[in-house]
C-alpha cells in the first residue's frame, strides 16, 4: 500500500525542511525489516518500523507508521511530543 499523498502533503506543510530516512535493518525468514525516520535538522521527530515480504511494502508501511505518529488524523496538526523514545 503506497504512502497516502495527504500524509506527505501534511508533512511538507507542517515541516517544510523535513527528511524521510529509510533504513533496511535486516532480512530474516524472507521478511525485510525497515525503519523510517522523520527528521528535521538532524532531530528525529518520529520513527516507524515494519517487516514485510517485499522491500517496497516494508518501506511503505514503515513510512506510513512514522508519518501517522507525527501527524494527527485531521492532517496538519502535529501531535504533542512525548518524552519517551
């Protein structure tokens, strides 16, 4: 499932300088484990993790999870940051 355009649009409107950093962490039992980080000026705002049978699916799911953590369903309203990492 591709990343919804609304999530990317909301990210760009809220954090114009944000970057999405995707990392392939491991391949285990036919699953690709990917972590995606949303960063601004080297500060990590959110991360998503996913394991799927294809690299593209794992990356898309991890990206969705990272963006959904950062942006409320109303799109455009940042969630309050917790002190947990």
